[in-house]
């Protein structure tokens, strides 16, 4: 196999996912509306609970929005990773994924191409969301828009690999909603996406521990520091290790001779 075969496979899978994203406008709208609702509605309720006036100067007005913006960026990538795994289950039921996986290219490379396709879609969604937030006067330093790109790639790969791992356990498309309820929402709410860790420590003893070792929390912290042109080494290492673990388990799960596909007769 030459390098051109790998390049054509990568471009074919990524291009197919991008074209599917362009065709599914409802998917884009829902992915953008969800964090915007949290940004405008939830943050407004938080300000009202604290008695913060919605009036100039805007430094106090946008203080909480500035904090939760990276968490909502992580939300976009989390839901996009689960959406990509949903498409994996659908493609497997329709047979197109089985045809792809029996190609002579390594199975791990094909799954990694699928991850890159999902990350490309999520990055487009994230930058559109950041533009809307910028219009709302949430303005990180301009260097942050460049620094956050590598963080988005790594966090997107990690969350996408988690979605791939979950899709290897899901036999039917109808079972996916239950998996989302038991995975996505606990990961999101038991994290530092909405509240800082020190604030969680004031209200609970076990919740900060879960949030600290939650892979989604580490991905959010990595994005949060990068968005303000800083590097969080511990969050980077944690996210990288989580990606390696999830990706290795996903490749094993999609191995027809060893993984979950064999156990399900897939």
C-alpha cells in the first residue's frame, strides 16, 4: 500500500463526513443552538441568582459567560463525538461500515480517519460558536483563536474515540439514546464545564473528585487555557492518555476476531 492509498482513504472519509454535515442542516443548527441556549439563558439565570445587574460596565456582566464559554466549546465536541458514533452504528446497520472495515488498509487507520472527519466537523461548529460569542462581547485574546486549534484537535480526538468505543458496544440504533443519557450528561454535569473545581468543593465531597478525574473536565481545562493563550500541561497529558486508552479499546472493539463485533455476531 502506497501513501496515496492512505491519503485517498483519509480524504474520502473526511470528505464524506463533511458533505453529510453540509446536507444535514438540522444537525448544524442543533449543534449551534444547544450551547447558545446555555450561554444566554443559563448564564442569565446565574447572574440573576447572584444579583448581577445586566447593564454597563460589561466586565461584570460577561464574567460568568467568559468562564463557561470553553465548557460550552467542550459540549459541542462532546455531542459531536456522540453524533459521530451514532453515524457509525447507522453505517454498520446499513452495511457501508462493514465494507469499509474489510478494505486492505489497517483497521486502526480507518477508525482514525473517521475520528478526523468528526473533529473537522466539530472545529467548524466551534469557531462559528466562538464568532457568535465574540459578537456577544466575549472576546478572548486573538492569539487564543490560534492556540485553541491544537487543543480542539486533541480533545475532539479523545471524545470521538470515546464515542467509537461506545459504538462498538451498541448493537442497534434504538439503544443509542439510553447510552447518551448514561454517558453524555453525567460527563458534562460532573465536570468543570459550568463551575470551577473550587466551587464544587464547597458544595460536595465526592463531586470534586469525580470532576477532577473526568476526562471531559481535563479536555475543557485544556481548551480553557488554550483559548487564553496558555498551556495546561497536566490537562494535555491527561487528555492525550485518555485518547490513547479509548482509541486502543475502540480498535479492539471493532476487531471482528477479538472485539465486541464478534460477540454480537457482527
